[in-house]
C-alpha cells in the first residue's frame, strides 16, 4: 500500500467537504474492495475519507412495505434483519451469501452498489426491486444508476446515502458462485408484485448487471419455472473467462432464474 | 503402549502455541538494526535485460541499498543448482540452464528476481523497488511444455536446444510394444496432470544477518531442511563456508515440498546483509508466493494398458511431457523420473512397463516436488486407465484390480522398485465394505429420482516413501545421501531432548517423536523436548519431505534410543549389582526383572552425570547419536472410494462419500495420521475439482495469481471422510512404519475423476473438474 492520509467524517456534509479539500481522495466504507486494491498498489488515493462513522448512513427501516437501507449498513445486518426478512426475504438471503463472515460484517450495501462490480450480488436486487438510490445530491432509479461494469451514475464526490424500495409480494435470489472468488458467476433476483415481475441478473452480463426482460414478460403471464423453458439469454452478451464460457454463463442465468422462481411459486 | 507411547492418540503438544498465535515464525524474528527488503521482479515472462538503472531508487526515502545481479556475480555468488543428475536415453547429461539468484542478462518468467532494495521500512523498500528502471526487450514466451518442445518455440536457455532438458526412458520398450501388439485388449488414455500452486499458509521469508566481527552469517528461513540449505548455500552458492553459516528454520507454516528448495531470496538476503551492513528481512506477500514458489505437477501423458484374453495386464506404456518451468529447481529432475516412472507397476503384476519422459523449459515459475511429488501423477494416469479398461472390458473395476493384484512380497517390479510388504486386497475389501459398494445401484437410482447423476469411482494406489537408501539413489544421480540423524540427550534429572534432522512444519514431530521416548523409558512426553531446525544445535540432517520423517527420521531416533537404553541398563546393572541382561525398563523404572530391585529412570540419569559410581571404563553422561540409512523405500498403499452427485444443470459436483482405507504400516499416533490423511485428501480433492495454475499462453502472465481466481479447497468443498487403516508393517525399519504424509493427495484424484466420469457417462474429462467442464462434458456425451 502506498502512503495515504486518513480522514474520519462525522456527517455526509463533512465528508463531501473533506473530499473537496483532498487531492485524489476516495471514500472508504467497509474497505472490502478498496483496501485490497490499495494493498496491491492498484489504487493509490492520496486521502481516504472514512464514511463508517456517519450515523445517518446506518441501519434498516421497514415501514409497512416501504424499506430503506442506509448505505453504510453492513451485509450481515441486512442478512440478519428480522423486519426485512418478514417483507423481503430475498434480499436477506442475498446479503447472507456475500463473501464470508468477515466480509459481511465490514462490507456495506453503499460500497457494493457504488463499486458496481459486474459479479456483485446487490445490483441484481436493486434492479429487480426497482430501488431508488439516494445520494448526497439526488435520487436515482436503479435502472439509471448502474451504467456498465464498475460504472455508475455517481459523480466523483457524490455519496450514496441509502437505498429504498417497496417490498414485492414475493422475491427470491439464486446464485451460482464462482468456485474461487465466490462472487456470482450468475446471480438472478426475481421479484413479483402487483405491477408485474422483474428479473435482475448479475455476474454474467458483459455490460454488468441487467434485467432479463423476456423472462419478465413470460413470468408475468405464467409465474412458473416452466415458463422459462423456451427462453434463453444471448450467449454473445455474456462474459467469458477461465471460470465460465459465455455459453455456460447463459445456461447458468436460465438455471438460476428457474431456481429462484421455483423457490417462490 | 502406555497412555503416551506408540499407538496412543496423544493430543499435539505444539498446538497450543499454534492455535493461540504464539508460534515463532521467521517473520516474528527481529534483530537489532534489522531492515527490510523488497525484490524488483520481472513483469515479463521472457525478456532481455538491456540495462538496470538504480539511481532514482537509491535516492528514495529510507533506502539503504539497491543491489543487482552484476555485483552479485562479481562477489562470486554462485548459480542455483539442481541436485540430481538425470541422463537422457542417448547418454547425454540433462541440460541445466544457468539460474542466477538475480537475473543479469535475461528474465525467464514473470516474477524472476532482478534486484533487491533494502530500506528502513517494507513500504519504503517497495516504493523504491518500483523506482528501479529496468530496460527490457520483450521476447515471445511459451508456457506449455508441449508447445515449448515444438520446432520454432522461443528458445529459453542457450544450452538447451529446443527447450528440452532431458529425454529419458525406463523399462523394456521392445517387450512392451510386443505385448501391446499381441494384446487381446488395449486401453489408451490421454491425461493432463494439472499444474498446482502449493499455497503454504505461511509465505516464504528470510532474514539474513552478517556479523562482520565474526565474519559469520545467520539465516532464518522458511525451510523444510535447514541443513541442506546450509550445505547448498555454502558448497554451491559460495555464501560462506558451513562453519560460518548458521541456518535456522523456526516454526514453519506448511511447506508441501515448496520449502525444500533454496530460492534466490535467502541467498540474496544474506549477501545483501554483508553488502549493506544491516540485517535484511524479506517476507513474501501472497502475490509473490503465487508467482515464485515452485509449482507442482504439470504433466501431459498418453498411457496405454494391454490385457490378455483373461483380463490380466500384460504391459503398460506411458509417454509424458513434463513442464519444469524456467529453471531447474533443486529436485525438479527427479520428480518426473525416479519419483514417478518407477511407480507405474502400481499394485499390479505388470510383466512389461515402459515410460518415456521428456521435460521442457517454459516461461513459468520452476516446477518441483509438491505433496506426493511424481507419485500423484503416476497414480492418476494408472488408476484412470485401469478404471477405463474395466469399463471397456465390461467388468467390475474392483474385480479387474483384484485379478491383477500383487500377492507376494517382497515384489520386484520391472522398473527398479522392490515393494517391501502389503496386502492390497485387504484395503480394497475394507474400503468397499465401508463404502457399501454393493449398495451403490440403489443409491444411484434414488439420486436419479432427485434429478442428480450419481457415480462411484475408486483408486488403488501405491507410493514410495521414506526417501531414501543413499547408495541406491547415488547410483541414480542423487547429489546427496538421504539418511537421517538423531541424538538423544538424557539430562541429569532424567528429562530427555531429541535432536533430529527432520523438520516439522505442521507434522507434529514434537508429539510423535516424544511418544517414542515415552514408550521406551516410561517418561511423560511433557518431559521430552524435540529440538530441530537449527544447524547450530542439530549436527546434520536431511529434513522433511517425501513422508520420510517417520520411516527415516524416527528410525534414527530409535537407533539412538537403543544406544541410550543399553548404556542406561549397564549403569543400572552396575548399581543394582545385577546382570545387564536381567534389567528391564518399565513405567519409568529401571528394574531387575522379577525382583523388586529398581531405580527410578531419573536416578540412573543422575548417576550417569555424577559419575560417582559407574562401571569401570564407562564414560560419564547419557547421550547418544545415530544415523539411519534405509535399506529401501517403504511402500504405503491403500484404496480410496469416492461417490459423487452431479447437478446436470450446472455441472457442480458434490462429494457425497469419501472412503480411504490406507496401509501405512505401524502407526505411532493415529490422530496425527488421520490429520495427515485429511490434509492430503483436501489437496487431492483440490487438484481433482478446484485447483489450476493457469498462465496466459501468449504473455506468460499468471492468470491465477490470487484467491479470486485460484480455487483453494474450503471446508464446504470437502466431505466428512471415512478413514481407516489396514496394517502390514514395513520389514525395513525398526518401527515398521511406511509413511502417511502424501497418500491422501496421491490416492484421491483418480477416485474422484473416476466417480465423476461414471456419473456423467463421459470419460473425456480433465482435472480440475470445474462445474463448467463437467457441464460441457455432460452436454458432449
Ligand atoms: C473476500 C471477499 C469476498 C467478497 N465476496 C463478495 C460476493 O460474493 N458478492 C459481492 O457482491 N461482493 C463480495 N465482496 C465485496 C464486498 O461485498 C464489498 O464489501 C463491497 O463490494 C464494497 O463495499 P465496501 O463497503 O467494502 O466498500 P469499500 O471497499 O469501502 O469501497 C468500494 C468503493 O465504493 C466507494 N464507496 C463506498 N461507499 C460509498 C458510498 N456510500 N457512496 C459512494 N461511494 C462509496 C468507495 O470509494 C470505493 O470506490 C467480497 C469482498 C471480499 C474482500
């Protein structure tokens, strides 16, 4: 790791101010992505602005079907929230299958979606739940937030403060982990509500997380795993690496989608 | 046996310090004035060094010295060597390319060391290492041994034309070809033994200290064999004569072979300490471990097995190309030859065997012994071809093996080895019973009803442990003898120190070696200490690898104990006024048999040191040394049976049952042996299902250089094992031990792949059987 300057912010405002004052600053939340990158000397921010001590960014609130998760909430807290479990068990399951216990107690939902790793789990849920991303500057719909691999609508100094969504009637997440990293090789989040069905897919797409609209349409008329039998995602749009060919990933997307549907139909 | 003697399940004495974080590893060592090193490493797989500019780096904060290879050469530091000469079949010696500790003219793999930076802090050293400017002219690279041997491949060492190191053979080719030509059936299989990264928990490290006043060096290092390190560093690398070089391998967190070798870093730290005048410590980070620890396996084989009309094996022929990486590591030449090819008889009577082995340089890190070292490669090829033959012949894999088992010992194979003892049918029967082999069809049907493909596979392995009879290996090209030494020091109060040349880096010697003393003299193991890993304390030793600490290291301890016992009895006989032949030692008492005349063990010890009343002409003291040179290898063997369920939609394999029935000869501590088997199985299952070191064929970059891409086995990848033992003692060492450290990694991969190919009905499957590969194989079937 290169030398860096550490700043602890007490509020969102203070954090943005520290960022404005810093040259080449970076926000750090759980540090589960940023710190390993710095240790490998692949990132070298001059200043680290720590968001972990901002009380406003923390916690899960559930009001009827309205859910708000503070950006600084660690995965373990989402996984273990009984309130959330009651209205949206799919997201608890998802959070409980990120990384290992160390990662889940440090890593945060804000850090995960700000980073938008193409194999990260949360982005699929954000799309499927039609979540709103709240930032220090504005509100962005999940559909507009995730732009491509490691790319979001966030500006340099913009801070994710929370995500919010209306809990669907039913939802489930099914993940096929990469054998080595245990990130998603294909993770499919299926949410069914009065408005229809939304299917968010992570780990597989060449442009990062995406909605599988064909599957959504098929499931809207017949919410069963069998409804997906004749469908497939285009292998040409899927990632390919040593762990999985694009054909294999296309297959996994379908299999995981069917399993998620089967779990709640 | 006594509660702490031979055969007792004694908890490991050393574990308290390990599991409470109180172990003392090389990185825990600190000496006054110590500074930190970082290595400048090649980012290219193959390049000419046109210039090295250290001027900027030398000006960086905290920098004490920046040293490169030219200076090292001027100082007379020697090149790294391979310690086992292999001759090609045309009689020519192997082509050993020059391996400088710091490359001067050319780099040959990503990670090759070019310079060392010494600075006040590790971070400063790293910063300065980045400021060293190396002018590279990048050359085309080759990473696969098969490609390296093709005409037109990039030439890696000038003295190895076509990148060939040797083209070696063993066995009677004519007889084999004739048997194949006249066979009733021949099974042919192409096999890949995937390349593995050893991944010891503790990364390699070295602390070099030069004492100018004494003109003396001390090296703390992560070594499995500190005496060999000292010998090689003084005899070949000219660091210092042996009497001026102390090598200490303190607690070492795993080796699996990768810490046998003497690497560039420890030599360079010692040299740099003299050059800079400060003690120099280097500790690898995990990326350096991936890039620079010697890897394992990496064979490509075609194997043929011939049968007569009665399904008796008539011949076996193996043709292999092995990748030895960019340079020849210390024992790299022997792993594919005398640790591999001579095991092709397996557990079977095979009248004719031939193995051809070509080895090649590639632009990858050196390949050397890794848990099993050559024997997993043999076993995988052999046990897959036997299983495949059974399928082709339409007979039960178990019965085909049974029909061809060796049944008389000692058994002389056609490829040098003579097996000491065994009962292969006993372990096959025990494993089949434990696995409920006969009940498999029912379980398969039940799995099918759940949409799962279930398969069963076995492997009957043999291995050669307890390396090795010195004279025999000397005639085969070894540069050293592989005996072991021990010294037993009985202190004046009766406590005992065992000084051993074996080195424990996870094996539990502090417990098992103490059990030998407890068994012999009836003293608690708490009053027995094991001293190892320091060339200033232990006179000489050859270290731990190849499952040799039991059969060879402990045998030396036994020989020394014999001498101590004899002297103790002479002292007791003298004091008790009895005949020496009537003296027995029981429960800590030295007694006249059948009487109540006795002395405490501690009284005899005290008398040896007060020397007030010893037999005439006897020297005071109670301390004896012994060397043990084995008469032969020992031959552990066993049967592994694996049952899997495959998810046809994803290709994911679940191991639903794993049975290992092993014959390790006599066992000193069953719990530690089980631990060794469990660990070996984890690594074997890792090879079969998960692990693969993969280089980009074009750029030579290691693609699996972190745990994000290199799949280490985790607890939830592994089943709960069913392990048991059958016992045929080895007649070749006093304890009847055969060795257990590698069996798990040797026997398990073919059992697993045989089970998966059985489940999916496609035999065309390579390790690691990742979900994607299994899915593709299902869809290709
Ligand atoms: C071993 C391991 C396994 C993992 N496995 C998985 C897995 O299976 N699935 C998965 O999805 N993830 C996985 N992760 C990643 C983990 O979930 C991370 O926690 C997450 O990706 C980043 O969150 P963080 O809070 O640690 O962010 P940090 O590492 O602190 O920051 C990541 C990036 O986001 C920015 N950032 C952080 N917070 C904010 C904010 N509030 N507003 C704006 N920008 C912000 C930072 O500046 C930085 O660029 C794993 C990580 C590790 C180390």
